[in-house]
C-alpha cells in the first residue's frame, strides 16, 4: 500500500507558533503601554509638572520657580483674590525659603478642564499637604505642556509689634522695605511660595522675639501672623537710666511743684526758703507693650524728698520740713524711623524726655 503524507501536524504547529507570537506581541504592547504611562506620569504628566516646581523650591531656586507657568501673578488676580495689589515680593527669593523635603504625590484627579494634584511634604519641622490646580497649556512636540490655573503664591499678613526690623527664615527685612507708610499696627502683606514654612525672628538692640512661624500651604490664601516682641535687657536699662536722669533734672527746680514732673508738695502756708528736692528711691522701671504697637512704662512707685522751711500765716513762725513724697512715674516710648527710641516720661501732655 502506498503511504500518504499529511500536513495537519505541521499546520497545528504553525498555528501554535502564531498564537504564541501574538501573545508575546500583546505582552510587549502592554509593557510598552505601561512603560509609556510610567514615563508620562514621571516626566510629562501634571504630577510631574508639580513635582518639578516643588523640586525648585527644595533646591532654593526661587527665581526659576517664579518662571514656572502660572506662578507669577498680576495685580488684577491679586485683587480678585482679596489680596492687596501692593503685596511685597521681598520674600520671593532664595534667602527667604526654608527647607522643603519628603515631597510625594498623593493623588491626581481630573476635575473638569483641570487636574487637582495633591502632594505631601515636610516643610522645616512641619508635615503638610497641598492641592494644586493644573491644566494643559499646549504641546511641546508630542508631549503636553502644563501650567498652574491657580498661582501657588500666597500672602502672609505680618503684624509686628515693638520692632521695625525683623528676619524671615534668616532673611533680614525692614518694615519700610515692605511698606514705606506703614504704621506699627498696619499688617505687612508679603507674597510667599506655597508650600513653605515662614518663621519671623527679631533681634535688635531694642526688642527680641524667638521664631514665630506659619505654614503657608494654600495657594492664594491670606495667612495672618501676629508677632509681639519683648524688650531687651539693654533697652530696659537705657529706659531706666533716662527716667532717672529725668527725675534728677526735676530735683533741680527750687519750687514746690516742679514743672512737668511727677512729684510735688502742697502747703497752705508760705515758704521761707527755696525747696531742695532729691530722689530718695528711684523707680524700678519696666517696659511693656502698648495698644499702639509700641512700648510704655507702666505706673511705677518712687519716692522724692524735700527740704524746705515753711512760715505760718497765722503766727509767722518758721518750721523746717523734711518730708518724703511718694509718687508714681509712667511714660511712653516710640521707635523712631532711624531705629532710636523717643522716651516720654509722664502723661502724654507732659513734656517729652528723648
């Protein structure tokens, strides 16, 4: 009998090989798709855009961060956000940035025509999260460009009491650099990057304050920061000296009621000799904040002493009087534009002692 050759096994093997190749192709396509998605997320997506902005802040590259699309802001946008158009840009520099680390993308959620990117981070010693709004801004070849739809800048409104010079994260500033016409209680609006920790310290010959900080973590938000300084020991010593000098000058007046001075003696008879004043006990002066953002001397006990001869209107007899006269001294202190202090002893209507 003649043997007949069949092609069925060969065709089965070919079909199996083709199926295997198709599976391999699908796996390669899936791998390429997954790799492309990973590359997109890491380098070209909205999260990568936000990550690059935060990397610039972490590296202290403030000028580069300001050039990221959507960061720089105009006066109209500021006013629409309820922020003064004159808000200072003094803090938008490397010297005012605090360390930013452990940045991680928490989520990326499409919301209409923009994407909400939430990140976690560590700003100084504080942990926080911030959500940024990002939208596509055209293309660069086959990759998308992005921009912030809401600027990541914010405002710190600083009310600084008892000082005109301060430092934010070590960067020294004068009140007049922020606002030339600001009074001691006028908040100083300062634009800052978010996220970021901003710590205010004061170290002047007059006043001091350890770090008082605020975490700016919400774009275009206004964060108030109220800092009350404390008088330095050197400043209190100077005030003590000036008060003593003022009172000593008062004792040179040979009258019962020294003009513009906090002590005096009332008598119903006539004096037979010129009064001789001295200070028996000088006040122990303290310096405290006042309601105007300056300093004051609260009422403090002291004692004057007078030596005088009094002639009686009834019989003309002369009596020597040696008497301690208790009194209180107070005052106000204003910080002048040149950084010096004007010390006014006594009530506001009294003459100043500078």
